[in-house]
C-alpha cells in the first residue's frame, strides 16, 4: 500500500482523510450505478417502454436542476463532513426501501419516480459537499491528482459495482434488477462508514448571517461575470446535453441491438464505460505538466464526440462481433468523457475561492445534472420514435461541432486551460 501511495499516480492517497473520502465515493458510486442499472432494467422489463425509463432517470436527475443552488448554500453554511454523513445515511435508508419494494414486486411507476427523485435530492446535496471537502484534504499542488483519483472512483464505480453485481444476475435466485438494488443498498451502507471516519473540518463563508437568496445570488453572479468560469460551465453543459445523456437509451440498446433478455449485457456495457473511466483518469492523474494536461483536455473533448458517433454506426450492424466492438467503443467513451469532466472540475476548483466553493460546485452540478435530466428524458422519448442508433450519431456530431468551434475561436480559453490545469 505504501509503495502505491508513493507513486505520482496515487500521491493524494497518502493523506488519510482524502483516502477515506476516496473509498467512500467509490462505494457510493457503486451504489448509484447498481441502483440506476437495476431500476432501469426493472422498468423496461415491466413496461416495455423506453419512455418510462427516461422519466425515471429524469426524476433522479431533476434535483440537480431544482435543488443545486440550495445545496450549495447548505454546504457552505454547515460543517461539510457532518452534512455529507447525514446524506449518506438517508441514501442508505431509501436504497433499502427500494430493494424491499422490488422484492414485494411493488414498483408502480409513480412510486419509483418518487423514490428516484428523493435519492436525487440527497445526492445533489452530497456531491458538492464532498467535492468542497477535497481541497481541504490535500495540498494545492496535489489537487488535480486528488480530483482525478476521485473522478476515477466515481466513474470507475460503474465498473467495480457492476463487476460484483452483474454475475449474480445469472443465478436465477432473484431478478437481475432486484440483485442490483440489493447491492446498491449494501454499497451505500458501507460507504457511510468510511465517510463517518473523516475528520476534516470545512465550512464556507455562508456561516455568517447572510440570507439564503443573497448567498445563492452571490454564487450565480460569480459564475456569469467570470468569463473563464462561465465558458467552462457552458462547455460542460453542452457536453452533458449531447454525449452524457445516454442512460435512458442504454437499456433499449442492449435489449434490441444486442438481444439482451436478462440485463447482463446492459451491466457489461456500463462496466466497460467505468473501466474506461478508471484508465482515463489514472492516465490523467500521472500527467506531469500543464502542457500534457491541456493536450488531454483537447483529446478527451474531441473523443467525447467521435466515439458516440462510432457507436451509432456499430449499433446498426449485426453479427457476433457487435457486442465486443460495442464494449470497446464504450470503453473509449468512458475514458474520454470522465477525463473531460475531471479536467473541467479541476479548473473550477482551482479558480474558485474556498468560501464560495460549495455554491459554485452546486451550480456546476446544476448545469451538468440538470441538463442531463432533460437530455435523458428527451432521448428516452425519442428512442421509442427514432432509431436509437441515430441518436448516438446526431448527438456525437453536435458536440463535436461545438467543441471544434470553441477550440478554434476562443484562443484565450486554450491559453487559460494551459495556465490553470
């Protein structure tokens, strides 16, 4: 363990509180992805309708749009570790409720939507709170390393959570979706223990008597008057809208494109996205200078558009190799998209003052998660009308056009990337 932590790739793990945060985030991420895949599969199997899957995913992400500004205020006003611990407890309880209801074969659409929304609220408060803790747990020179390692756990949890959960689907003891919901609860419960062990004390400047609306306005004003921060968040919004809103159409892709009748192929597809995320973020965490990091930004941005476009063409093919090729392309998508999000998160964290970091990170999540909520709702509905392969192609091209335009016209943006990352 000591030899691992002494390497440049894992340098931040030598700080105990960050290590506890890192493990907790991994397990919490495993909980989310086993929950998301398990619930999506149950809904598709029960209703045979991709639109309903999109509605449930929309409900789970809608709090990022509705609650994020208030979540940022709360995470700057109260002790962040205590707040995060409370959110983890609530998450564990409602994951258990959802598993028990699935065992009783009680999952009417309105009930599932309500639970998904409630879990989304807790996650919306949890994410900026934990993100705001990390800069207080490591020295500034290790911040990119810490953020990329944290991102590797968050995105990589798709791989590790489903690596453990998916093989149980074939045992025929429980339905595949029920097994994944059970693992969702267990992962969240253990992650709560690790967040409890964190000792870092961190409170933003909203601990004063500033009222909530003035506090939120301060964060919004900062974003929209700081040209660099605004452009970063705008780019993240386009990224999430076009190429990160595929959760609602992955079940139908697995079911119709890969003839998946159990949910196992869907699990493996999400696993490969997670595996790519781990590799991409670990490569990024070992980047030694700003020039290399800026090249990673360009490569990950362009790859985020190209590889979904390729997946759209592979999805229209038939034959024994389609599944294998799909896994490989999704691996590349995971590596590019997670690296891109890690780099933009690092840029925001380095620019923003600690006192308002919770509010800015929550607004960052508002633009990312809120956009993804509507993206999944729209794509889920469209997949029942339009061939899903065209959805991969069109969204991939749209983001590719946007990022090439930004990189070719905003030269100051490129210079800022090199100096900040």
